C-alpha cells in the first residue's frame, strides 16, 4: 500500500499499536519530504481497507496527525498534508510543530487520572481549522502578548460568564493566566503580605497550601462538611484572614456544593474583615442533575470575590490557559502585578480559544461533554458496584469530573492507592488531600477517559486485584 507515493508498511512484531505505527510513518514521511504540503493522503476508509485494519484504528492515527498539525482535513477535497515547513516537520520527530503546543500528544491518559477532560472527544479537526485560519491571518505586527490577556479573549470570557455562570463583568476585569497555580500566584502577589492568614479547605487541593506558604502567608486549614466550608470554624481560627480559597460549586475533593447559608455567611465575613475570597470554579460546568449552580461571585455585592476559571477541564490542560475575574476596584492593582511579573500567555492559543468561544463552539462542546461524562460516570459506578459490592461505597454528587469511593472495612486508603498506582491506575487516596483534620478513607477516581462499560469493568477488576495485593486476604474479601 502507498499513501501519496510513499510505502506505508506496518510491522506486527513492533510493540507499538497499529495506529501509532501509521502516525509515525506519516509523520516521518512529512519530515523527510516524501509527503509534501498539499499532497492528498488516502481516506480513512480507503487506508483501512488497504491495510486490513478497523476504520477506528486509522481514524485514531489521523486524529493525532491532524491534531499535531501534520494533516489538514478539507471536506470534499479530502485530507492533505498541512503547510508546515520542513524544519518544523523534522522537529516533530521529537516534539510537535507549533500548533501542537495546544493539543494532546499521542500518549494516552492513565486510567482513573484526575483532572483530565475526555481527550478522545476533543474536536481536533475543528481546532486545526481554527489554528490554520489564524496562522493565515498572522501579520508582522503581531508582537508580544498583552500581560493581562488578549482583548478578544477577555471579551469572550466576559460574555461566556454572563450566560453560563450568572456573572456579569467587564472585559477589563478579566485577567488571563497560565493555569490555576498562576492564578493563585497572581492573587498572592497582589494581595498577600508575609504572615497573612489564608483560609484553605481541609481536605483540599494540595498545591493550594504549597503556593500560599511559598508566598510567606500562613495557611489556615478550615474543615469541610456536607454543606461545604465551615465558615464559623474559619472565623474562630482566623477571623482576620486576608484571603479564603474555596471551591463552592464542586468541592475538591469531596464534591459537595457550598450551601446557600454558608455562601452568604462567607461573603458577609469577607466584607466585614476586608478580606477577599478566591472562588476556584474548576469544573462547575459539569453538573448532571439540574443546571450548573450560579457562581459565588454572582452573589457578591461588596466586591470581595475573585472568580477563577480554567480551560484545562473544558478543553485541554496543554492549552495552559485560565483566568481570574476581579472586582472593578482591584483592577489597577492586578494590572500593575501583571505588568511587573507576567509576560502574557501565547497569543495564538488565546486567539484560537476566543474564536472557539465567540463562534459558539465552546457551549456546544460543553453540552456534548456533559452528556458523555454522565454516561461514563454511570458506567464506572456500575462496574465498581458489580465488582466490589458493599466493600466500596461511591458517594455520588450532582456534578464534577471525579468520583469519591469510600472504603468499607479498610482504614488505609494510601496503601491501596499505592498498590493501584503500581498496577498502572492513576487514582489517588483521599487522605493525601487532608491537611490537619482526619478524613474517612476513600479513593478519588477520574472517569472522563473511561471509554465504555467494558473498559470500566476491566479497570474495576484491576482495582480489585490491587485491593487484594495491598492487604492480607481475609474472609469477605473474596
């Protein structure tokens, strides 16, 4: 079989699966010049037939090639080699060409990995078209990005938040960052002084404490219960805290939502203490019972909430794009911090994300993912219940991208998590997210990349094997 004049032969003795072999052969042919810009490659159906493979195998290879910028789908005109230079193509053997900085590589996500969207459902073809269009329109005047963010993206984010989260803000209040850690760093540089108390959730995202303390502030672990952050306990421990970092829509990691009385209590405390609240809305778009909850910031009438969002969960972590919305009175301070410490995020990525949002693709994508995640979550829950029965209790919450499974009859979730990780499962122990207050043992499992019920059952069986290997076998463990 030949593709546009170069032989495409697969080796069944290779360790790489066939889709990776096709990907590598085409990529190398582009790098060597055997495939030139504009050359047409065989259709998915035609290549699958010629090689005797399933259509999905060839489609997976083409998705990678399109996603990394080697191929460009052109509708009725077929799929052709993209117009990337030979130097960039040669670099692609070890690292992707420029557009691929915003796209996942060929490595698959690890089973049960937290914090990843469904990489197999990302709209690669559409994304490639948006990138290509922006590259064709690039001008010599394109220089360094604005420290606070691309104006078009800031405008798109403001419009999106008004519709999806009930949060009205001006584009000037939106500051584009390179991820959650950068968002928290920006807030800390602008707001905190050494020794300032900062409320953090307990249990809570471990990097939050690390970064707060790296800035010389004092992290105050405030317990979380079924209604979210215990505001009264925070006031008792540090009534004059400068900042509270919370995840009110879907608490990380317990998954509970901050109850309305607690929300109002938190806002009242911040206003009285002249403090600020950083609302980390990391996966608030994904709610499977009813509509997504309004943002805490939408209730703010005193200008005390910083609203933090991210594109890592709705699009791709490799975009390295997030944002924070600050009250209007704090805009000059954040502008000064950005000018001093932030070189700006990649302009091409920002522009493509803005196009994706303004043309309505983001809203459609989130709606599609919400349905897909609901199905995948149900498949994982069903598999865990079938394999473990009463030994594992899944605490289903209204939304989110991970599951919390409580261990019945086991007190050491860390040992089980280590055994599972040695077996290739990327789940985490709930105890690793606690700070000062003990938690009931449990496991945190990402479900977004579990493709189907068969894969869910296979992973549940692998977890059961790890369960047996991590503790002495007892009656009832069979």
